[in-house]
C-alpha cells in the first residue's frame, strides 16, 4: 500500500519501492480493492524482500530510507543495516489483516491502514494526499 500511495502522490519526484525484511506474505486482495477506491495501483507480484534484492545484485546502501512498520521488522531492519549507511525510520502502522472477522470490519480496517499510510507520507514527504 505504502509504495502505491507514494507513487500516486509524488509521481516521479520520489522513487518508491516497498521491500520487506522477509518475503513471507502475499498481498491481501482487500488492499488492492481499497487502494483502487483512490485510483492507487499496487504491484501484483507479491511482496519483495531485502534478501531477494541482494541476490539480484542490489546493495542495501542503494536505498535512501528504510521504513519498518512493526517493532519486529524494525529490529530485523536494524540488524540487516548494521554497518550500512541506510537510515531506518520506524513507523508504527496498523496491520489490517488480523482485524475484524466480519465482511464489514475488514474493509474498514484496510481503509484505515491506507489512510494512515497517506497521512504518514504527508508528514514525511509533504506530497499531496489522495482522496480518502
């Protein structure tokens, strides 16, 4: 979500690539739906991780900023970037996947996460926010 929202908001002024510390998840279909409500396109090839990027020849120091979204991911990002000049900025972010059991609760939680990403990007980058 964060990558798609930032690409829509900032266009070509900021290069965004959403990369996790592990490649253990598929993108939730609901994320595609709630982002499409704001004309935000998400990648369809699943999640990407630092290890895969390194195997492809990309070094961690080729990134400008790492933004882990949970305490566990922050610890892993800090461990991976030890000795590397890559800044790590932790941003506690709602994970909508385990929230709510009803069909009504799940889209609402995903919209809440989408809006949280948009608000955080406004604070960090000053890019225009897409409609909510």
